[in-house]
């Protein structure tokens, strides 16, 4: 049995659900994978908790984001920050699940760098730091001989990066198309049923597909940063956010959806990377009319999907029906198991 000590920063929708998953799957992880995974430290916005023997996962999950881990009896410390924890606690893996910040990537940026510098493998669902400085993190990880896994930063619970790396090995991807954002998928699906734009946006918020501030979604930023990360991880680029042409959803009208239908097409919000003759990729996100027989055209309001076209395997498409944050949270467990099975 191999013991794996872990630290997590961020216990919001994703992080707290990951702790719940880890607790539910403990026996299977031990029996099937031979891993004794211990969460030796956890930090949220109000405090932290440390136990070198392993924190009580059920107790953390039971907090349900209503109280800080800093309040846990015997192990909690109100006000304890992640950088202090990373200096005080030895661990094998650092899980980072704080909120996206596209301005400077904090607090995830500094914490992720500190963990790598201490020799910890990094598993993250936080898109901000990787979108801002993917090359820097890749170089830092190489310098400290650790691995970064981040399938949860792109298309929710869909193993998009894993599929590209493993199942398209040896191939050149000539085109990537992805229905990458749940909020925009929901909005377009409901507008095609006759809803107004405003009602569809509110509906996306009501079902948890969009944040209360929908800016990152409807203005395309979420799709942009996912595409940047994918391009850097899979296509070998050093892409930046400004390299992606971006279209907002705010001006979409019922008439545009109806016109697409009249031509036998479906209007979707798509992130795409197209390989050019010189080997570079053109990156863009925006509204696209897809023919009804396109693999992504049939995806519903709460689906994400990706379609890869390559020189060796033709077109391969994968999709996920994601109605809660659970699949996205579970990517961290999948990344951990892949990390220790390699």
C-alpha cells in the first residue's frame, strides 16, 4: 500500500465535492489502486486545518461550505493561509481549486508555484493561473521534477486532454471543435425553444450552469481560457489569451437562431483550433452554425463536448451530460489515479 499525502486549497463547489468524492471512494482507491490517500491539510478562505495523520474527510464534507475548516476541533486554525501551510506541511500532491482570477491568477498562482517548488505534484481545476502562464508552470514543473495534471480546467468532467494525449498519440490534430461552456449551451438551447435571452441567462443561473455574474460565460472568456489551456497542453503552443479571437453572446437574437434553423443548421457557441498550412493554429471562440449531422449539433442544454479531427483517426467526438459540479470535481480524483498509475 502506497501512502499519498495531499493538501487542498479551495473548498467551494468543486473542492468540497472533491473531498466528498475522496471520502466515498476511499475503500475502492485502496483495494483497486493500492493507494492510501491522506488529506493532511485543507485551506479555505477563512482558515485551515492540519493533521499529519490525515484529516477526517467526512467532517470536512459535512461542513457543506457553511463553515470554515478552521473551525474543526483540534485541527482547525482560523485565518491560516495556504502559503503558510505549504511551508509547514510536507505532502506529495497539491490540489488547487480556488476561484478563477484572470487579472493576476491569485491566490492560486502563488500557491501553485510554491507547491511545485516544494516538490509536490500539482492537480488543479483552476483555469486562471494556467491560462496566464502555462509555459512558466510547465518549466517550473520540469525544473522540480513534478507533474501537473489539469483535465478539470478545460471541458468540465470530460477527459478532453487525456483523450488527446492518450488516444490520439502519434496523430496530428488538424481541427478541434468544442462546446466548451455550459452556460452558453443552456442559453442557446432555451432560446431555440422560444425563451428570451434574459430568461435563458436567468435559467442558466438557476440550474447552476452560470455564475450569478455571467460575464465570463456570455462574453466568451471562459471558453477562451479553456481553449488556451488546451492549445498549450495538447497542441504544443505557447498561446496567450490575446491570441484567441472572441465573440460575445450578448447580441444573439431569436432571429439568428431561427435563420440557422431555416438553413438546416444549429447555432452553437464553439471554441475551435484550426491547423494552418504553416503548422500554426488559428484559435477562436464564438457563435457557429453547425449542420444537423455534425457530432456536436445534437448536444443538449447541459452537455459539453469536443470533436477532434486528425490525420490518422479521422474525427473522434466525446461528450458529457453535466448537471452538477460533481463531474468537474471528480476530475481531480481521476488525475490523481492516472498520476500514480503511470
